[in-house]
C-alpha cells in the first residue's frame, strides 16, 4: 500500500514538472513559429526583389517599356509560395500572399493575425535608393513586425 502511495506521489510530481515545463515551452515555440514565418516572408520578398532587379537590369541593357501594373508579381515570372492572385478584398485564409487591387500592395497574411504589406515604388530615374534600379523597387509599407 505504501508503494502505491509513493508511486502516486511520484506521478503527481512528474505531472507537475511536465505542466511547468509546458507552460514555458509552448509560448517559446509559438514565438519561434512566428519568427520562422517572418523569415519566410522576408525570404520571399528578397527573391521577388532579385527577380525584379534582374528584369530591370535586362531592361536597362536592352531597352523597352516597364510594365504598367502595380503588382510586382506581374513584373516577374516569380510568384511567392502561397500566392492566390489579385483580389479586391482580403482572402479568408491566412498564410497566403495576394495582391490588394484597391491599395495597390502585395500582402502577406500571417497565420497568427496581422499583415505584411509591400508596394512597388516607382520614382524618377537617378533617384535610386538601396534595392532600386531605374527608380523602381519593392518597399515595405506597413512598418514591419
């Protein structure tokens, strides 16, 4: 009988230790998941910027007109993973990219809520900022996370 009481006590202590560890671990895992999602967004935008700069460099070398669209995905052959197209309102899904026609912005909807918004900036040639060529670049307009 004493052995059963001791085992029950050990089980209760083990359950308490696991609960305490879980209380600390779960929020840390959620922060890590958000960090990974934000890193994936930054990676997709970096790839889109590279494609955009490649298109602009080709245009500078060969000539031709720039596309008239404000959608950076239309300027390149690259589409971010999870891109659902051009929409007039935000989709129900999260974890997706879309182009907001009304705002003229490329948007990523985070799984935990919130959005990352990017706009195709077109300035005068010679007014280049870092990441721009021929006055064109992809700029974050929501201030970041």
